[in-house]
DNA sequence: TCATAAGCGAGACGGTACGTCTGGTCTTTCA
DNA sequence: TGAAAGACCAGACGTACCGTCTCGCTTATGA
C-alpha cells in the first residue's frame, strides 16, 4: 500500500557519516563531504516542497534556502527527485529515532483482523500528516513516471512496511487464521492497495471505517458462506 | 482497476463539435474555434508524450509540431496536463467509436469469477498497450500531485470503468454469488486496486495469473472455510 | 526649423469625406469609409502616444481604445507610424481651423531680426506644448530611421513652415537687409537647424534668449557688407 | 555636427578590462564578466543593425548570432538601444586605435574657414560610411524619443567632437578671426546643426559644397566688424 | 607544519521553456 | 460590402531554471 511508515524497518546502522547514496554517485570524496550542507539541503528541500509544492521547488531554490552553492547539490545528487527522496528518507529515520523501534511494528494479539485494522488506522493517520503529505505525494508521482526512481521509492519506503504486513499474515497463517497456500504478498495487497489507490488517485475517502471494512472483506472474502 | 477503458461508457452522443471542456475554459468564443488546430494539438501532444516522455514534452513543442501558435494552446487550455488529458479523452473516444460499444462491456455469463478474470486480463493487456502507457502514466502522476486534475482524471477516465465493475458485482449479488450487505464500491477495489498499484508504483509484475489470483482471493476471502 | 506649424499651408479644401491619404493606400473604396472610426482612431492614437509613449502604443491598443477592429486600421494604414502621422496632421488642421490662418504667418514689420526672433520664440513655445511633444518626437524619430516616412514628415509638416521663413528672408533680401546671392534655403537653416537639433537631440536648452542669439549671429553672416 | 567622430577624444586609457558601462549596471560582478561574450555581442548587434535594420534587430537575434544566452545580454544591458550604444562606442574606440589620435583633430592652419570646411567635409564622408550609417541613425532616433539614452548619446558621441569645434573657434577668436563676446557653443551650431538636420531628417542633400557654404555664411556672421 | 588538493559558496555562462504580448491575416456576423 | 470582433500563426519579449563552468576561500589531511 502507500508507504505507511517510511523506513520503519530495523535499519542496521546506516552510519550517518557515510550513507550509501540512493543511486550511485560516482566521483567525489564522500569522506570530506560537509554534513552541515547536507542537512541544510534536506531541510530546505522538505520545507520548499511543503510550502510551494514539488513542481515549484527548484534546485536553485533549495540551494539558496540552504545557503549552499548549486554545485554542491549537483555534486551529490542527480536530480530534484533524488534530493527529495534522500531528504524524505532522512526525515523518516530521524522520526523513527525519536519514536522507538517497536512503535512501527504490527502488533500480534492473536486477532489478525484487529491487529490489521489497528495498523491500517495508523497508516491512515500517517497519510494525513502534513509533514509527509507533500513530499510523499511528490515522490510517488515521480515514481509513476520514472521507473528507476519508482523502484527505489518502493524498495526504500514501501518494502519494509509491506514486509511487516506479510510477516503478520504469515503468523496468522501459522495460527490457522489464513488459508494455506495463499500467496501472502498478494494477500496483503487486498487491503493495502485499495487504501493506497484512494490516497494516490483521490478515488475516494480514506477513513478508519473504510480500512476496517477492507480488512473484513479481504479476510473473509465476498462470497456468501 | 486503473482506467482500463477510457470512456468505454455508453456516451449518449457528446456532440463532438461542442464537447464540454474537461475544466471550464471561460473566455473565448468556442463557436469560432478551429477544429483543425484542436485535432492537430491532440495528435502532437500524444505523439510527443509517446516519443520523448511527458517531462520533455513542452507546450512549445506541441505547438510547433501541430503547426499552431502557442497562444492557440494557451487560449483553450490552462496547462500541459490539461491538454494531454483532453487529448487522451479524445483518443479514447475515437477508439471506442472504431471498436463498437459492447467491446468494452463486462460479460455476464453467470460466472462472476470467470467474467471478472476475463475483464481484468484485458485490462492488463490494455495497460501494456504502448499507445496508452506514456500518456496514461503521465496523467496519473500529475493527478497524484494535482488534486483538481486528479479528480477530473478519475471522473472522466476511471469512473466509467469502475461503474461497470460495480454493475457486474450487483448482478452477481442478485444471483446470490456475492454476500448481501457488501459495499460494492469497496468490493471492487479488492481486485482492481492491487493491479492499479502494481502498475502505477512498480510494486510488482501484473500478469494474467496475478489478476486471476486476485479475483479468487477477493471473491472467496483469505480465511479458511 | 522643426515643424512648428503643422499644415498651416492654405490647404485648398481637403474635403473631409475623402481626404487624400498621406501615403497611397491602394485597395478599398474610400467613399464608404467610416468617418466615425477614422476620427476615433486619430484620437486614440494621439492619446496613447501622449499617455504611454510611442513604443508602447500598439495597433491593438489603438483599435481597442477606438472601439474599432484591427482590420479597420490595417485596411487604411500601413503602419503605426503612418496612423500617427495622419492623426497628427489632422490635429494640426483642426487647430489651424480654430486659430485662423494668419496666426501662423511670419510678420513683416520691416525689421527682419525682430520678425524672425518673434517667430522663433513662438516656435519654442510650440515645441513645449504637451499636445505636440510626444507625437511630434515620435514621428521625428521614426523619420530618422525610416526615410520614406521621414520625407513625408518633412513635406507635410516641415516644408510649409520652412517656406514661410524663406519667403520672409526673400522679402528682407529685396529690402536690402540680406546679401544678394545668398541661398535662402541654406540661410534659414542657420537659425532653424540649431533649434531643431537642441530639441531633437537634447544637445542643450532651447530658450527665447537662445533663439534671439541665433538670429543675431546668423543675420550678421547674411547681411550685406 | 552630429557625432562625426565617436570618441575621437584623447581617451587616457580606459582600461579595456574594466570599462565604465555607459549606463550604470549595478548588480552583477563585473570582474567575472566574459569579455569573449561581450565582444561577440557587440559584433552581432552592429552586424544585425546593418543587415536587417534596427527595428528588426532583436535581442534574441543578437544572442543567437553571438552564441550567447539571452540572459547574458539582459544581465549587462537594460535594452536593445543600450547594447547598440555600447557596441557603437566600442566600435569607435577600436577605429580610433587603428587610426591614431591626430587623425580626428581639427587642423589649425591659421585659416579658420579652410580648417572648418576641411573638417565638415570629412564629417560628411563619415556620415556616408556604411559601417556607421545604420547604427548611428538608430541611436539618434532612439535618443529623440528616449531622453535618458539621448543624453548619453550626446555626451559620449557628440560632445567630444563638438568640443573640438569649440576649441578651434576659440583659437580663431584669439587670432582675431571671430568676434569677441561670441558664445562659441552657439556659434558652432551655425554650421554643425544644419548638416545634422539634413542628415537626420532628410531635409536636403549634404554635400561638400553645402558644408562649404555653411561655413562661409556662418563665419561672416561671426566675423568682427 | 605546512602545501596541496578537495569541497565549498557564489554566481556567470549557454541554453530551453515559460507564459504574455503584439503583428499581421483571415473568417464570421452584423448592419 | 465595410466594419466590429476576435481566432489564428508567428515569433519576440523578459523571466526563471537548468546543468556546467570557473572563481577565491576554507579546511583537513598526508609529505
């Protein structure tokens, strides 16, 4: 579904002093990189996307706001989308650090339906968080049209969250609450994708009641019993 | 799923000489509008998006290719996305005219599962159609970020198709193949949205086997029986 | 000097219903021409040049202000300068009609110096008249660069005035106040051109004292010895 | 008369690497300015004015011909006229450098009339020089209508030449060939302005014979009695 | 320890496209 | 059939950014 929890994954120490760049940046000496500039660029990028929107956010604008030369951006990133993607990942990491790991885990009370409903409700809340909305939409939109960025977006932002859903479903399967033989990656899409689509494409409202219904329909199917 | 068949709906003659503009263009005298220019602009826009991609498609480029003054575009449309949306709608209408009405209907053989699988398979095929891919992605991406356009996109492109799915589900419900009390608009998202998301966000492959599975899971649920 | 008196010439009945166009306009039937539109165009042109200056005066602006279609201007004139030239000539004619013929004549009191000083002083006053300044400068400037218009400008606006100066000098010559053999057309330039240049090119102030001095210097040169 | 010799003045080395701009351009860092671009722009501007005329010379055209971005022109100049003025001044300077200083001085043989006739004859020749004609007329015309540019035009192009004439007249005055008390700045206009007007306004031919006559008429007026 | 070479802020540069404005032409509708 | 209206093709306007390219100036080793 729609990247509920940016990088809620365990993240085995991405070493902030030398984080692997999102896409391979070749030449410069990363050891001498200015962390001050980097953080300023992240903040400027997120702020501008929030204030004026993604299309009106420009590299020049980010550089000016960050008090940085344009070349410093072009040296380390290949595009506006690339900057924003890293800035957003960085934001997610910082929020996670402040929140604690398990805050983003899917609970396992033994009641799959309740656990999934709870998790989807908090996803809905997150999608409404104004800090996330603008950059997240921007990145999603860019990913629709730019497959390379889209795949990075999915791998870095969506995948960890989806994996948690799959894990929870596996536990349910082992507990006999989900049929054997079900493809869990497809199964989770039954409730995750509809929410994602409503959010991405404005095809309808996304409320707690809606996600509750999704979980019910998905878990029990549409057929009469 | 995602706008399989642009305007496959019955369309009770929208009078091609005076089609309601997608977004209200107030000022100029529509009666004096040059249809030659309009068609040339549609063709140029679709061709350019296909050839160089949406971001490198420019209004100047469209005007030049269409042999039209820039002002003629700005007079009638408010943005590149707006032009492309109308061009795409027009393309859909022209294809529908050539195909015949029932080509886009969802069959009703009495077997919901089979009918939905058949329809989703053809949706998959359509999503691979190179004439649609580029402009359709571009519009979807724009709609993610631009709510106004997004809503028009949904209303004009997605909605007619979604309505057909809802209708087929209603027939199934009346035939006792779908539980009473189910919200059909939500129900159809169980199989339509996952395909949409895989296509939009490159979260996974979209094959006939995949959509068949979706229909099965959605109709029967995940729970053991 | 510089077109002091626009068309103070006798003007043998320019028949307002069919006045010969300044420069040959070929095709249309002048007999059916709308005098209302013509006058409105004249007024709009002069007003706009006065208000926003010549470069920002546009044919579209004139047409809009005159409540006239653009084609009505293009039908009867070949350029913006052409419109303004005729408008200015028309203005001159109307002012002359209100003033009476002899108002613009050069007096002959028997004292050439006094008569010329008087005339040049009133020329200076005229050059400062805000109704004339803007359009007159605009036409002069256009004439510098556009020889065809320049010659028309000279013939219609400057020549009549220059001829009066030549006439007055001839009378002085016959009265023995100017040397025999002097080329009167050159002679008059001695006092007329310096004023013209100061006004046109901002090479210096143009005051009554200045023109008085010019007449003195020049007449001394022309006097018999 | 009108700007015979652009900047024939002594010019004590204006340091070509940092020449004072004609009109103060405040903002950008002049030290980093590209001299290559600057010269290319000068040449393109002069060439275009010569080839297609001033009104059809566009900033885009100059930029394209000079192989320069438009912004590079807008960065350093405020208008087309401004570019041309500096280009023309630069041309004058380069020609002066190739010609040697005294080539433009007014000779002093002791015979004022002869010296002035000689100088005016060479001014006439210069006015016919096709390298000067087009840009010079264009600038003069612009200056008629744009007082700010006009004053710069006079100060940078006309004034040096006029000063030489005044100097020569002063020498004549000291030699007793010109009356005491004569205002030399006005005196020189007696022969300079008529030529200027004939050239500017096409009021008549400008020949060597004509300027000889002017000098005769004027000097008679200025002679002691 | 200090040169030396990188990253850095700054911003000029050659470009492209923007959205607007006007020039001239052409067409429609009316009187 | 002249005129008002205004859509049309064309293309220049002046602005905004793009991505590249110097400039000095830190600044952090490594000889």
